[in-house]
C-alpha cells in the first residue's frame, strides 16, 4: 500500500518486486513497516487502532447480508477482483463495539455551525479519487483545492503552492479562489 501513495516511491516497489523474484523481501518489508508505523525497536504506533476506532464511531454497521451484497456489487463493477469463490457473510469489524456510530450516509450533511471548509484533492490519487474530493467539497458547501498529480494526498508533499493555501486556511480561515489549482 505504501508504494501507491506517491510516484516517488514506485522505484522502491519495483526494486522490491525484483528482490522478491530473487527470493528476498527486504525492501517490501521495509515499505510494509513504514506503512504500519514500525519503529526501530519493533513496536508500532497506534495508527491502525485509531483508524479502527474512528471507523467504528463514524460508519454505519453492515449486516452479513449487506456485506455480501456490497462485495457482490464490487465484483460486478470490477470483475478482475472476483476470486470466483462464493461470497459469505462475516461479522462486522465493529460488532460488539460499545458505542453506536455517530455518522450515517451521506456523510457531512447539514452540520450546524460548520465554518467554511477547504477540501484538498489530488487528481491522480489511486486511493481517494478526485471525484470524491469534488463531492465532499460540494456536500460541505466549501472550497476545493485541486492538486494535479499522481499520489495519495498533497498536504505533506512539501509543495509551496499547496502549503501556502493550506496555511492561509488553517491560520486565517482564508479560502482560495474558485477553481484554485496547484501542481505537484
């Protein structure tokens, strides 16, 4: 997964696949460790746990039948991922979570007191497609910064255009001009 976040990492993924063909996996293991926040002493940060908690609090829970229907729709839309095995219902990841979810679908609608928002979306993001960023900005009634590039996320990319617009928003709630665009 780490290798999909930025085109700058693609050479490491290619090198890792070459190593794998030779029976080695150091580079791919390093990318995996980076993704999962592994420190030199072998411990991990709490990002995976935090994501689980956030998802359990935010997202509606699916019944087993709902899960089967969702997976079957995904396979119909992208048959390359269909394993050909029957789709079976399983427990919801958040089953037994002590608190009910706080958000439903659609997300972020009718939020009282929400200040003007800035959504930053990269056109070539393989993990969070740009169409979703456009939809989020529209749903929030906020501003959209379109970033032309081929990576996941732009806020930590070290791009002066993105940095200036995001800093102006975070410090002064200043929104960019309509149709604002930066390039990575």
